[in-house]
C-alpha cells in the first residue's frame, strides 16, 4: 500500500477521535512549508528516462488534468461539506492534484 494512502487513513482516523481538538493551520504554512517538499519528492522519485520517453503525453495532459482535478475536488468538497467554500475547496484540490 502506498505511504500517502496510509497517511491519509491515519489522519482521518485521528481526526475522528474525540480527544483531538480542532487544529487550525495557517494557509501560508501549507503553501510554503508542506507543498514544496511534496512536489520535490514526487519530482525526484520520477525516473529521468521514463520522463523523457513520455514527454509528449506529459506535456499534453499535465496542465489540463491538474486544473480539472483541482476544480473537481473543489466542487466535491464544497458539495460534501457546505461550510467549506468553493475557493477553499479548489485550493485543497490544487494542493492534492499535482502530487
């Protein structure tokens, strides 16, 4: 099982514990301290030869699919949790879609 899935399941389980209070994190911390290492580690782990071989497909799909998945996550989050506004849902999708 992939480590991001394990982290997601553990985070969700911890979030539902009654002993754990609400955690508020500044968006700047996520955008400046969490997102760059995630993107860097994803980029470093990709083999260079595979990337060169698939360059055309990557170039044609990368930008549209990132936008599509960011907005899809935003709309789904906004639909499931109406307290989260659409811009915040799209921001969450933008964080999740590149990785």
